């Protein structure tokens, strides 16, 4: 089976849910047992500080640009990029001067508003 996605557009602006311990907003997309996915958005200059969470997750940059701090290095993120962060690995992510929208897929999914979704490390 082949799946081709040519576009995934969501109206600009904050998403309906304020994420716990983050400046990001979110929209619930999928939940199946421990597996789940959310749409996450960071306004210009907003971020989630360095944190850890129990499950592995894959993030896909849908639109905008930003940064990922992982392993002591800051990496630029642009539309179409995909990255994976293993569970319990400290990392931070944020938007540059424009809104950045991500799809987050996790194997130990926690609701975007749940206080146990992540733990800040600083």
C-alpha cells in the first residue's frame, strides 16, 4: 500500500488546546491504545523548554520553521523535515519568526493537556 500526502493545511493561529508545560497549542488527532498522534503549533518565538517524556516520538514539520536542541546541538527545522527522539532523551523545540506546525506521533502517547505528558529538565 502506498500513501502520498501532498498537502496538510490547518488554518493559522492557536490550536484549541493549551499544552501542559509548553507554550505550544495542540489538537488531538488519533489515539489507539498507547499509540497516538497530535497536531502541535508554536507561535513565532515560542517553545517548549528542555524536557523528557517516557515514549519515543516522531515529529514531522508541516509548516513554518524552527529549531530542535538535542544532544547539545541546535538543529534548524523546516517544512517537510522529520525527526525521532527516543524516550527519556532531553530535548527542546521552538519556532523562529514564523508559526511552526508539527505532527507528533508517539508510542506512549499522553494527552496534550496532561501534566504527565512531559517533565521539564531545567
